[in-house]
């Protein structure tokens, strides 16, 4: 309340600061964590494998159950039944949550269809996204996820990949605005399975959603746009 300006990363965060923290709305600037297209357009891509697979990927920290990957892992047997070459690739690490996910993979007997890469250098991230057919943000609804947008969403879209996200409000808003993918109810394994199978069996739609996401980043979800907003904050 004593700050001259407050920078929020999403509209939902701004609303939270006003409604729950009692901040004057006129003090709040929204500066989203969009991407710099140069980072991805100029990336040196390498072959990370999975050439013959239908790859569904998640890129990011495995910070705990709110990441929502439990439901995705549980969806994979139904996906593999319809799409035998389906492969879930989890790029990133978080030891405790990873062990939990690996245990579920073993219990379901789908080890041949799930890969945990562990942490990779950031310069390798574009290569994993490029190797993907569909990219994921399966977050559960929490106070944190309902007021933030993970950077990975805009990274996926910058590389023209269709996305599957949950109905956490900031995720839903961005994806529906861009028509860049499918929205699934958080924690709904059957919903994830249906979304993956639908995208795996419709190349034209998958391509269209990916291109929609790319155009949205070029038009409004790039750092060029967010940088202007930040400069505007300082000018005030």
C-alpha cells in the first residue's frame, strides 16, 4: 500500500492486489512475462530424439502436485491405446515430485511411453519444444496458479506448438483468446486423454492451433509489447 507503483504480471494478479490487499487500482501496472521472439527464432536446434513418436511435452520445474502432471500420467494408458506411438516427455526436475510421478508410471506399466529428462540447460529447451507435437500446462488451481501465467506457455506458442492447458483462469484466458489449443478441467485424466487423442488424429487442426499461437505471440504476447508497458510504468 505504501508503494508508488505496483507491477502485476497478470490481470488476475492486479485484481487480487486491489480486492484482497486494498491497493488503489490506479497504482497497478500490468507487465506480463511474455517472451522475446529472438530467443526462439534464433535458437540452434538439435535432434533430441522421439522422431517416430507423437510427443506430448511438459517443460518446467517439477515443483509439486500443483503442477498437475499426475492426471497427465494417468491419462497416458488411454492415449496409448488409441495412439500407440504416444510419448510423454517431461523436461525439468524436482526430485520429490519426480519420484512420485515415476512411481505412478511404473504402477501403470507405461515406462516405454514416458521420459523424464531431468534438468536441461535453457539453450536446449527450444529443441525439446520443437520435437513436440503438443505442449502442456496442466496446473491445478491454487492461489499462485490463478494469478500467474507460466513463461512456458508463451515459449510453446512462440514455437508454433498447440497447447493443452487446464481451466485455471489465466491459462484459459490466454489460450481461448489466441485459439491456440484445448482447455481441460484441472485434474481430469479422461479430459487430457481425449484432448491428446483428438490432436494426434487431426494434423490440420494441430497445425492451425500452433500457427494461431505463434501469431498471437507476434501480435500481443511478445516482450516487445510487455517492455513498452514496463517503460510506461517508469515514465509515470
